[in-house]
């Protein structure tokens, strides 16, 4: 099982941001919506991990 730490979550957030911007250029609203939902969950997990330490 992968160790999910702050650096891993930051990497995933950056990758997701790239995908969101690409979908915005392509005009795919459905992908944008789903990816923004996932982005919010990742940000919440990152904040939770950062405040644990």
C-alpha cells in the first residue's frame, strides 16, 4: 500500500490541475466538474494531514 503523505498529495493535486486546464481548453464540462470534485477531496486530505503533525 502506498504511503500517502503531503508530498504525494501535492503531486496528485498538480497533476489534476493540469488535467482540469486541458479539459477547459477542450471545452469538456463533464470532465471539469468531476475533476474539480476530486481536487477538493485531495485538498481536504492534504489540509488534514498537514494539521496532524
